[in-house]
């Protein structure tokens, strides 16, 4: 199993955006464990999966940025940091007003 971000758009016929995040095991050890140490709210919820309101997307992005800042200096976490950069870049390219639904899990 894995954790991914699925974004559906308001425009009919537009293909949904699928952003892979991590394998289930990696998400638990790299993401959740460190997110809990930082006291983050959203990231631990994604292991089981949850819908995210478009208005809450900036908070999710902020949590990914905080987690990235925690891991960035560790050479063993370079692949996770690269994945976070990809996720942040992908989310930054999507205008929030075009999103109808977000599910992360």
C-alpha cells in the first residue's frame, strides 16, 4: 500500500491529479513519526486517509514544509526531501479555485 494525494477538478472531463507521497511503511516511519515529534496535525491523518477541504490545503503545505525543514540536513533522508520538493512543486502548480475535492491517504 502507499499514501498519495488525489485531486479532483471542477472542470468536467479534466483528469484527476495523482501525486504519490510514500509507501505505507516509509510514510509511517519517515513522515508520521517526525510529524508527531513536530506536533503537526494533518500529516499523521494521511496514513489512514482523509478528505481535505481546499481551504485547508495551505495548512497541509505548511506542514510538509515544516517536515522538510526537519529532514533536509540528514543525508539519509535525501530521497524523502526530494519527494517533498516534488509534492510541493506539484501542489503549487494547481490553482485552488480549480479544485473540487482532495483526498490524501
